[in-house]
């Protein structure tokens, strides 16, 4: 696992994993950037949220990964690890659920056939995923990532 200085929205090859909520809202942070750059990711996310919520309730989304191909060499992965989201900047509540985050990573590995031994595509995550707007402790999040996807690359925005 390593950290590089790179805007995750400039990745052109591999998998971009980011955390989403189960409410169908991509209103800020990396999720908003992804929504604006690859509207198909947002459309697929909204469809999944609507369909699952209508029949099973939003909690049924938690711990799942949704893989959306945006080009032949790049896929964006929505990790359902937040049931709700921060609605005002003064809210200090933790929305990231560690168990759901770990299950979503495992679901990604299973669905993508990405293997630890012979992976062809890199896996990128935003630096401080789940910690900035989700309120989680990044040291716990990074340990979960290290255990499940040790070759993952965190992208930290250049200063």
C-alpha cells in the first residue's frame, strides 16, 4: 500500500474506489467530482439506490460494491459504506461504517476477479477515504484497506 500525490480524477487506467452513501446523493467531495466527470457512474448509482431501496430498504445496500466501467481501461467502484451523509458542515457525526467498508472492499475483490497475486489493473482510493466527510478514523480505514487490498494506492491531492 502506498500514497502518491495525484488527483484521483485524473487516473486513466485501473479501478477508482470511493465511498458512497445509501441515500442516492453524490453531493460533495470525491463523489461529486466523479458525478460531474462520469455522469454514467451517478446514473447507475441512482438506479441501484432506487431499485434496492424500493424493494429492500437502503440498509440492504450497505457493504456492497458497484462497479461501473467508464472506459475499456477504467472502472469506478461505488463502495456502500455510509447509510446517510453529513447535511451541514458543523455535523461531527461519524457516518462511515467500518464493517460495511470492509465488506464493500471484499465485494469489489469478488466481483472484479481482481486477485492479489496476478492483478493487471491498479486500485486507487482517495486519501482519507471515509474520514473527511464520513468522519471515520483514517488509521482504521487504512488498516482495513491494507488487510484486504495491500497493493492499493491512495491518491492525495497535490498541494
